[in-house]
């Protein structure tokens, strides 16, 4: 059966030499096309330089979207602003820049909200602290960089330096719990972030380049379901399609190290046979409804309802029947490691 949408995958939350990243924009784009990403979202700190210099748009088959990362005056409360054409001037109050970015037509995600770092004094944590804010579109539920730095305290660092992605086992449970709780009152989308900095340890000829760009881009990815014709439209329309799909949580997050999740299907069919994609609800599904999951590799799928696991099954083609209202999402594991997190499927009306 042919579906009216296709699944595309990209890397979100990338830094370049326009702020504190270690790679220049042209090299980042080159590697992104080489590894076959459909889109990337560049988010340098407090600058849209990549956009101003004309890098937004298609480069080969890769769409480059330029947003930026906002922070408060203490350099906390990092916020990924996407789809806006200006850098909001205020740096004081997170609610102020959330509102300002939205007013300017942008969307936004709380970046690495549960970040904790203990190991290196020169990589301090930049957590989200202003949890009373409203109006943001989603949160970064899996951040490649902060998970890696956090794991340094637990593992022999030389192994980590050689195999940085091996240690991304799962998203942080406390953050997933927070995400589930937020989704019981309104839709809050999730994205996976790379937070690529490609920075170096040490100085001089022995300096190790951590996370070379190609490795960074073969890690946490954000997959989106978009209309089939998205690429044939103008770059501006394609960019809008990607920004809206991110805003609405129209997809899932994967970790490439556990397997290429391209082609994964995680959808819901309601009692009337209507197809429902993950993300913000366009309609309330009629019950009973059935999840249909197809993954390219054998794995274990878990069904969560209001943050609790209510069913699980193994295989490549899995279905779960749901009879109760609630906000559902799917987690897919390979062995003990998380591979895929779907965005939530609200089934019913808020609050749950
Ligand atoms: Zn940040
Ligand atoms: Zn960042």
C-alpha cells in the first residue's frame, strides 16, 4: 500500500564555527550530504550567520535549515529557535524569549533540559531551570553530547574517546518522565539533538578530535513523516514542511549506532480505519485503535500509556491494540539499548 507521506531523517542541533562549533558550515554540509541526511538544523549560539550568508536551502539532496540557540544571562535555559529570521534581543527571562521567538514566527525546543555534568570543570552543565514557562513547542529528549559527557564519569575515558557513540544507551529516564507528564496536559513534541561541537581534548599534535563530524552525524537522528512531494517544492516550502513537522512532533527519534531506522513505520489506525501519525492530534482517534509498527531490524517494542509500559512485543512487524483513552508512545529497544522513541499519540482529550 502506498502511503501519502514519506519518512525522512535529519540531524538537529548542530554547531559550526559561526559560534563554538569545531567545523565550518561548508564542511558540515558536505559531510551531511555524504552520510545521506535529508535535512539538518544548524543552531549556533545567538546567531543566524549561516542563514545570513545564504546557506539555507537544498545542497544536493540535503535541506539545510538554520535556527539558533538562545540562552539566558547566566548561560542557562538553552532554547533551540527554528523557523525565525531574527535573533531575539532579550537574554534575561526564558518566558520572554520563548514568547518573542514565537511572535517572530519561530518554534522552539528546550535544549538538553536535564543536563548534568560532573566530570570536567571545563564542560559545565547548562540545564533548563525555568520549568514554569509555557508556550514552547517541545523538548530535546535525547541529546547526544550531554549523554556522552555525562557518561565520562562512569567509564574509562580512553574507551569513550575512541568509541563515543557506544555509550548512548538510552534517553535519561527522569527527562522521559517529565516529557510524559507534560504530555498529559498539552502536546509537547520531542526531538533528538546532536549538539555537535567537534571540540578537541588537549593541545598540540596529540590533541584528539572528539566526535569527528561524520561520527556525530551517525548518532541521534530526528525522523519526520512529511508529504511525499516535499522535496520537489521550493526550498522555502520544504523548509516550512520540516519546521511544521518538528513543531507537531510528526515522527520519532533514533540512534543510528543501534541500526539505521530509515523506513520505520509507527502509526495508529483508529476504529474507522483512519491513519494517524505520531504527534499533535488532528482528530481524536475512535477506539479501539491499533498501532502498526514496522522496523527494519528485529527489536523489542514497548507501548507506554501515560508514561507507563502497558504492552510489549518482539519482532519486525508488531501491532498493539488500545482500548482506553490516554497519551501513548512507543519505545523500541535492541538488546538493552534504546533505538527509537516515537513522539506521543494523544488518544482522547486533554488532560489525561
Ligand atoms: Zn546548549
Ligand atoms: Zn548546543
